[in-house]
C-alpha cells in the first residue's frame, strides 16, 4: 500500500487483495483493488456550515437540469415537488460554488442566472434562483441530450476543478433519437459527472441508468415525488464533498500481458474496460470521476504468459493519476502491485481470494437481475424465474439485504439458499423499476 498527501485534498491509498498463486501453465490473475480517499472534505458536512475562502481550491460548478415537459403536470404536485427539491439543492450549495438551473423540454432553457453564464452561490443568488424557480411551468416534450449539452456549455464557462450535473426526468426521451442522446453523452463524458433521477414510473430505466453510467454518476428512482427534496439534498451534499476531479486508475502491464477487464465493483458495478485511454507503453487510464472522502473497489483481471513452477512476476501495477489540460498528469502517488506466482501446491493455487469471490458474485447478481427482468418483459416467465431465483440465491449468500428486499417484491421466495422462487403474478411497476435501477448496487465485502 502507498499513499500521498497534499493540502486541501484527500490522501489516497491503494490496497490489493488477491490469491497470487497459479498452477503450472496458469495465466489468469484476478485482484480486487481498493482505493480509499481520506482527509479531504467530509461528504455532507461541507454544505452544513459553508466556509468559502476566495481562491481556495477545489472550486466547483453544478448544473441542475429539471424536467419541465408536459407530463410534469400529471399530477400537478410533481412539478411543485421538483421546484421544492431544486430549492433544497440550492440551499445546500457551499458559498462560492458556481451554479445554474436549466429547464428541460424538447429544448433546453436557462432558468437561472441566464445569459450563458453561471452564478456564484451566496445568500443573494440563492434567493434569486429560488424566485426564478417559481416561474417554472410544465409544457413541451423531452430531449435530454439538449439539456446535457447546455449544462456542458454552462459548466465549462466556469474556471473550476469540479463540474457536476443533477438531472431529473419523469418521462421517456421521445423528442430526440437514441443516437442524438448517445452523441450528447459522448460529447459530455469526461467533462462533467452527472447524477440522474427518474421521478414517478413513466420513464425508461435504461435511459436514466445509461446517462449516469456514461457520466460516472449515480442513478436512482424517486417513485413518490414527495421524496425529491430529501434526495436532491443528499445528492448536493455528496457533490459538495468532492475534492478531486477526473481521477484515473492507471494500469501498467508487462510485455506479453493483457487486461481482460477492469470493473468498479463497489459501491456499484460499472464496467470500465472499454473506457481505457492509452497512457504510454503498456499503460492505460480508466476514468473514475470525482472523489471526496470515500472508498471504492475495482476488480482487475489480467492474462499473463504461462510459466513454470517457482516462477513469479509482476502482473500489473496500479496507480492513480489526474490528467492535466496540457497533456501531463499529476500522479497521486498511491500504488498497488498485482503479482503472479506459479506453484505446484494445489491448495494454494485453487483457493479463491474471498474479496475476488465476493465481487464476482456481486457482478453476477447485477447481471442476472437485468436478464430476469428483461425476460419477464418479453413473456419468458420460466426464464425470468430461473434468473431471478439465482439472484435471490446470490443476494442471500453475499448478505446483500437491500437487494434481497427488492427481489422479494418481484418473486415469492420459497428457499433463498437454493434460489427456489415463484414469480409474482402482479408486480407494482414502481417495485420492478426500483429493482432494475438499483440492481448494480453492491454490498462491500467484510475485510
């Protein structure tokens, strides 16, 4: 384990958990890499007692995108709850934070401050923004890509280190093509992070989770609009706790070795493999977004050249870097080593590291939930029962109580240990959408 400290930013550390022993001729190395940031801003605490010193870094900009399409008027309380939630988020802004509010329909409109700029949070601008929110009304369609592109323009106008979006929608993205949304996400990726929320039950889960995934944020359902204010407050508290932006996991491998995959596995499953950018000879960077005081786990799988008994090698070296605008990188100093040792001890080479085993199960859990719900939607109830039964078994074995509770609203559990379940004949739409939206959330392994 190595770490690095710097004023006003967290101290990062890297820990590697693996069984480094391989049988003769073995070539696959698995490791769980735990990255922890401590000693920066305390998430949730920064906003409670705002302290702002001009010129202090990190500085942040936040864009709040509020769905104002016609469906937000059904019921009328939905729009009122969205306004109240946005007001609560604005109250949670730390003094000195740059911010803007966007009203989203089939076009994107600047609600506050306007003029293609962002405001700086203080008592006056917060009150002005809340006054502007009172003029928000519902009417029009939904083209989320236009909201994201406006957010990008506004956020990029601020000279800050942390750029973050909060996006709320209540419907499907019906007024632009899937290709247009994908192009917008590609254009915004790496420029700001974004949390996405679906309110009610008339939105598309894969759209909302896809936005959060592409922009390295969180996704969730707020089935009852009355819960929006509490959720927006929590999201903004977390955003205000971020201290370092654009951290990348840099993985170096020796000649002859290849990366099979790199996945974030806690607090949620996110496959980062295809997001690699080359970083010099045999090294690649995998984006992780912004960090405050927190810990995340990553599953690294490397294929190495097979070797004989007694040989050992460095299979991978993991470090943390922050890319700079001039093309250089700031190295955060924390580093972890993944090793491979070939042995004829069958007990050693066949033992699965507990962390690797746990997160392999968590990744499968997320996958079989998605597969089961997709099969149910197309009428394959036998297939859905089998997949969701496996999900119940995995959730029970790993102690993922939250997911187990969500599954119990979709299936009747006969025997959790064997995964024996019966698909419920009637399932509340909110329960099914909640399970799908939260399927990638994992439980940490007890180390």
